[in-house]
């Protein structure tokens, strides 16, 4: 009986929420973000299963490069995926990606477009928490499907 109950608990119930959450830190000329997405939603968006391998990292990095865009003081930035992997949040499998951008001077104005999975889910929501160091100045951004406008933060 315990084995059946344990197996049932391991099977994640489907979720109705389509959400990504990003925590971003700006310090000097470096911006680092950790993006967390429901794994099954991301797999639907990229149209393939994700594994902890180089091929999956490449596909996810290319997807993020198209759907998570930053500008610093008007200049488009190119991100570099530093790491990625799987995690569990409650009973849901999550995929996280660590992305870094570098600028030539400290950021005064940051433009963000976070459109992951907008093409897949009409109710997709993406939150971005931006913390600027030093001083731990924090700002929150919210993106919902259909709204592709850049949101701009001035520091």
C-alpha cells in the first residue's frame, strides 16, 4: 500500500497555471538572470523533450534568445547561457536557466521583453524581479500573453 501511495504522489497533477519566474541581478556591467519555467510547458513551446544534455541546452538557449530580450541604455544585449537544469517546485517539474549579459558601462536604463511561451499559451504570464546592486534596489515586471511591449526601468 505504501508503495502505491508513494508512486501516486510522484505523479504530478497537471497544472492550469502557465507562468515563468525570473530573478535578475544587475551589478556594474554584469546582468545575471535565473529563469524558472514549468518543464512540460517549455517542452511544448520548443516542441521536444528536454534532457540534461548539450543538445537541450542549445535548443533552450536559442529559444530564450528569441523570447527574452534585453537592452541596456538603448543597445541590444546578447545573453550567454551559463547553466541549466531540472528542479521540482512542489509536485511540478521545473526547468531553470542561468543567463548572463555583459555591458560596457554600468546600466542606467534597462529594457526587458519576456515573451516565453506566449506563442504556446494564451494565458501565459511571466514575472521578472530585478535587483540592482549595490543597494538592493528591487523592481518587479509583469508580462502577459499578447503584450509584447518592452518594459523599461531607469536607475
